[in-house]
C-alpha cells in the first residue's frame, strides 16, 4: 500500500495518492460520524483541510486539491492566457491540453484535419508553445476528443480531476470524480490555489437487472434525463449503485457519466468495479488496478449504510431504447412510442443524417455494435438511406477499428469517417445537404441537441440516441423506425428484421495506438517562447478588469430581458465563433445574439434605453460601454445551462455588465460570473421577473453591505415614474465577495502575490 504508482504512462512526475486520500476520509468520517458514499469519499479524500472544513451537503463550500486538469483547445486558450497573466513559472498540477474542438467536419478525416491545422495554425502554435513553456502535456490535432483521451490515458479510480469542458464527467466511467469547470477554475488549480466547490448532494441511481438486445448504456441516461429533466441534477453528484452496475463495460459507464451533464449534475460516478479493472488492463494500466485493489474497501467503495439525498431506481431488464429530442436532451421518448409522438408533434419524419461517435459514444464497443448492424444491412444489400458520419473519439479507437475492420464496414455502408475530433457535435460542420432554414431531422449518438448546435440551423430537429439505434434509423431513414418490431425490405424486396447488435467491449488483439499524437513538455523550458502576435485577431493578451467602485449602483438599464431557455450557446454561440475563443474583444461580438428578447420575441434585437433605437445586443452593450454606463441582464430559469464556457461570463464583464439577475443559474455559469467580478443574483420572488419592463431602470441596494446569505434589494423605477422593490438572493461566500471587490478572482490572486 505504500508503493509509488504513477497516475499514467506518460508522466514521470505524477503519482497516485491513495494513502493521503484515505487519511483524509478517516478524519472526515470521524468528524461526521456517519458512513460515506463513494463520491463523498473521493471528494473528501481531496480536501485541502479535512480537519477544519465545514461539510454540509448542499450548503458548504469545499476547498479541494484535484489531482489534475484537462483543457480542450477552445477553452484552453483563455485559461492559459489567464494563467499567464498571473505571472507564474509553471503549472502546479499536471495539466493536459487537447486539440479537438477547432476541427471542422467537411470532406472527411484527413482532408479536414489538414485544413483545420492550416486555419488554426496560430492557435495551435500558441497552445503548443504555451504548454511547452509552462510544463503541460499537449495532444496535437488529430489525437482525438479530450474525454476519450482522458479515459484511455489519465483517468484512474478514486481520482479527482477538473476539466474545462462540460463533459469532463465522462471519466466517472473509471470510478473517478471528473468535474467540468470554467477556465478560471482551471487557473486556480494550475496556480496551486485550492479549488472551490459547493458540497454537492448525492443522488443515488440504483440499477437492477441486466440490459439485452437493442438496449445499451446510453438508454440508461436518456431515460434518467427524462425523469430528472435538465435541471434535476443541479448541485448533485449522481452516484450509481446496485447489482446492475456490474453488468456492462467501463466505456458504457463513461457514456452515462458523460451525459450526466445534460441533467445539470456536478458530475456522475460509478464505484470501482471489475469492468474498470478490465479496461485499465486493456489500456496497459494493470498496475493501477492492482494498486486500487489494495484500497478497495477503505477508499474505492461506498461505506455500508451510506445514505443518498435521493434515490431513483432503474430496472435494466425492462429498459427499452430511447430517442431524446428535439431541441433538448430531456425530452425522452421510448422507441416504441416514437411513431405516435413524432407524428403528433409534426416532427420531420425523414432522417437526413445519422451521426455516430463524439466523446459520448465512440468506444471500441460502440463502434463494434454499430458496425454489426451496418454489416447486417449490407448482407441484405442495403446501405444507409440517410447520410451517415462517424467521428472517432481518439486516434487509438480509429486505428483499432481500422485494423479490425469496423471502419471498412462503415465505409461500405456509405459512411464518411470524420477526423478524430468534435466536429458536428459542436457545430463544426460544413453541412451541405440542406439549406439553412429548411426543416429537417438528424439523429446522433452525441449528448446535446440544443437548437442550432450541430449545424447552425434552428429548423434542424436534432435527436440523440445510442449509436446502435442511430445506425438502425439511418438504414430506414425514418424517425419512426423501431428495429425491435419493424421490418425492412432487402434489395430484392423481401422483408427482414435487423439482428440485435453484437460487439466486444474491448479489442481481443489489444488497442492499436495509431499515430503518435502526444507532445510531452521539454525538460529545459526557460528559452521556449510563447507565440502571441499583437496583430492577431484570434489571440489577445488579457488586461485586468477594474476593481469595484465601492458604491451601490443606480439607474442601470436592462440590456436584454431574455425569454425562455438561455443556454451558454445563446449567451456565447459556438460554431464559427470558436475561432475567437482567445480574443476577448472579438468574441464579445457574439454576446447574447442567440437569446430571445422578451419585449419583441426576436433574437439580437434590443432597444437602446437612451436613444430608443433597436440594434444588436453586443452593439447596444458597446454603446453603453462607450458612454461609461454599466447595465444588467434579466433572465429566466437555469440561466447559462449547457457548457463551462467562461466566455459567457467574460464577455458581459468586458462589455460593461454589472449584474445578471435571473430566476436561477446553472452552477458553472454562476461561478464563472463570480470569477469575472460580476454579480449573479436570483429573484427571491420569481414572479418579479414578469413585472420587469425593459424600459425600467434598476438600483441595487445593499451591494455595499454584500455578505454571505444576506439578500440585496432591487429597486425598479418604471418609465411612468413608479417605484417598486423586490429582494434578490445570491450565493457568494466571503472569499467570493473579495473577488467581486477586486474586480475578478484573478485580480484577487494577483493582490496576494
Ligand atoms: Fe466535443 Fe461534443 Fe464532446 S463538443 S467534447 S464531442 S460534447
């Protein structure tokens, strides 16, 4: 138990610290005097101060010491720019950067990759040189998607890792707590500051029975999303338990944890089990599983009698495949009901494109099972009726399925193999088969299907399903097709039914690593020069924001009162804007352009309070900024749900926002706003939202006395000269209040240096 075991095969300076974790857990268990769940043990095992830390689930803020950080290329730019502005010589914890988001799907793998490397050269050069300079690992374009690479190389049972991407929880499939954060949180860990997280509640999901036939792990989370909705996991860790968890693969567990982000969960996790041992061995990390076995009882399992805040039970034997969507991942329809539901809702029935892969579903098992269906169709002389694309999750998966034949099966089926990257999942898709504005349906094995996400077309009805169901539907080309009950016609017109999918969880010949796409940092780093051109329109060094002026603000105009769902995609759109992730001034031109103005029900059209003229949201914000006028945004429920994008917080801060006032916030977005020195506030009386008129002016009374748990007052002044007041809540603790006062968390950090 005292041996020194490396966290991975790529770094010689990072070790697994189970001993320390167990000591921390023992201290906390004694203090709390109760059994702990698996997630609690991992979390409390990483406390900065297990003796003194307040621990109340759903209430306290935990100060934690994560084992490592992973960043993707879109978010890494701003995180590293922020880290650089703190002036430290190298990162304090192991960090990796993964080039996956900036590669547009157009013609297929190789060509797209080459084009992306040309187009994004300055960003990739910046990331390559900055990672080398500050001692981080660099995964080059073409290496694969961050979460798949983390699972293959870095995840281990009992670890705590943060990642600047919302689907970081994917690594819960290997028994670790992996939490999606904004770049500013990553900067905390890179700079050796404890990282703060509100102690989550634990939602237990009990799995009983066993899946069979067409059902796969994806269906567990699709069903759960239907039960909990997109908000049901907010502030909670989802911990799976019950005998059902021992009946499927670690990568399947990864899929489930990945999509826990769609119910708003802080993260999701499966306790250490035999499928994880198999996966660790298959990825050449048997030493880690042997080490983990020694700590199974003390650390890597839940205590007997541990209690969850809430329990949901799913019987896997009764579970059927689900198709979720359109426009939201929690609109869950069991496949047997889709015929009726699709027609009733007037959803386009013709499926134009089936897309498999992405970080959610691109394991060897997913690919093998999907390929078994394509093969079955081919044996009957059929190809995909819909267009069909495959986005492999990593170079390792791509090379392995190329060697073992599944890739050829997909190509024979009419599939186009995209680069090992996010591609259409994040709107990096040069879609040609329809015109913008055409109503159409696509089905994917991805995780997220908000309006316009995949192809920028608000009329695209995007559904998510398992790779198996996506492939079957692509053969029929019809959303109503249920392979469990419906027949297809073979090339001679004879009816047949597809066989249920089959496929191995792990490759019998082992994984083929493919091309070497990893770049370790050099030992001698002092003369590495970080490349940022002062004339670049994609990268811009950061200037600190101004500190708070010490006054209660008055007469703040409302830039926009947003109607309905306002996700981070509405606040800071992805797609073509990904290009400007490292340039705050330029990317701010997308601020809230996807949000709907409650006044005129239009996107990107708001009235300037002072001139009465309508203009785009960023233009109006810039006009206010120019006249030195701060402003607020008003929003609805779960504001900022979706991704960890800190640009959604940096942009309003840069454009002159003072406060964002909503019915409720998504956790990551709320923290990001605080980090950037903004005031996220929520209505104590949600009906107040309805009374607000975009022509009103706002005073915020009590900002001067901002204190934990103490509401402030919003005083509204209407155009007719009336005044009314309503209380606003906030979740600032005393340290976060210091961020607000200093102008940002980073300013605060610089003050301490
Ligand atoms: Fe990439 Fe989509 Fe996953 S954007 S990280 S494949 S959710």
